[in-house]
């Protein structure tokens, strides 16, 4: 399983916001801290806003902040909101499946079980868990107190 860059950036942005509570954070600040594309991050922030994970304030003095407490943001929910699909093999898509062994193949069930287990682990974690020890993250992101 591989997450898209979109999801990777979404998780990084949320972690950045979690370790900077009480203030608005700009897209530029986050892009520079992670050395990632500002343009891509704008799209990510927009999607996170539509999904209800962040609040966005436009204009001078604007920025981003978490829309709810970090302990209320489940990582599995974020991943599901950001990823387009979880069809890790062709046979997960009934309409596009052309695999001739699909009716007898046991691999599909094994992969589905693995995907469900992976999702269950993500559902057990919150953003608060990822930001539980903010000092190292703040130091690596060059954030001041």
C-alpha cells in the first residue's frame, strides 16, 4: 500500500497545525518547513477544509488552524478523505477487472484482509497521538515557542 503525495502532505500539514496550537499558520510557512510545493499544499489545504479537518481564513492575517481538537481527528478518517480509492489490485474494481483467475483466486481476500487490518490501525490513532511529543517536531520544523 502506498499513499499518494496528496495524503502525505495532508498528514504533514495536520501535524504542523497540531504542534502550533493557538495561532494561524500560513501555507507558505508549512511549505517552507517541509520543503514541499506550495501550490500542491494549497490544494491539500482546500481538501482538508472541505472535509472538516481544518479551518481556513483568507486575506491579510489569514491562515489555517485545526477545525477540531487533535484528539478528535482520526488518522484513518483523514486517509480515507484524501485518497481517491483503495483498489490495490485490478480485481478490487468489478467493472475494470479483466483477470481471468479472479473467480478462483484467494489473493483478493488476503489483500482485502490486509487492507482492513491496515485501516483498523489507522482508525486507532488520532492526530493527538502523532503530536503527543511536540518538542522534537517543533525543533525539526524550526518552530519557535
